[in-house]
């Protein structure tokens, strides 16, 4: 979106990229808030921006990339899945209990401290998120001409 020329260095996980960033072997990395917040809070890393659409409650003074690159947004998300054919009553129970946990004040506070944003919802909401994200990234892959090796 900005035509910035950055060399992609593939890592086998965020821990290795953070180690190299802290050691000065690389100049920047895109790391999730939960994996980097302790380093940020200890003034070992300087966070430049957050890639989500909204600012993080854990780092409220950190701007979003979208504040200076309009339209930019990318977020890490996690969800629960079950094998195809799992009975609806089991799916409903898992969904209800998961949503209850995500609204439990102690759990919510702990996850917020780590930089997580809760998105309780229905299985249909999660299916829509997956479909929307798949469409967004498919467009980017096509536009950038990315090919699998």
C-alpha cells in the first residue's frame, strides 16, 4: 500500500524474529501484541504502530498503521473449531461456554493485559470472519502476484 521495499526474512516463529530484533540482526518485525508486550513494557522494544483497525487497550498510546496508511488493517485472530459432523448441541454448548469464558471478568482482564481483544459470537459469526479474511488475503495474493514455491 505504500510501496515500501522491505526484505521478507522467513522465521520459524515469532520468538526467533523477536530474538533477532532484540539482538540487532533485523531492524523490524511484525509481531503480535501478546508476544511482544512484555518487551515493549520493559522498554526493550519500541513499538511503532499496531496493525489492527482499532488501538489496543493494552497499548492505548500506540497508533494504528491505518492512522497514517488509510485502509490498512491486518489482525491476528484465533478461534475454536470442531470436526465436520460434530452434533449441533455440542457446538452450541462449546460456543456458549467459550462466550461465557470470554466475558468472565478475570479471564477478560488477563487476556486484555496480554493485548488480546475478545470477539465472542456465534459459529456463523466465526464462519463469516473466516470467509471475509480468506477473500481479503486472496485479493492481496492475486494483486501482488504471489506464487507458492
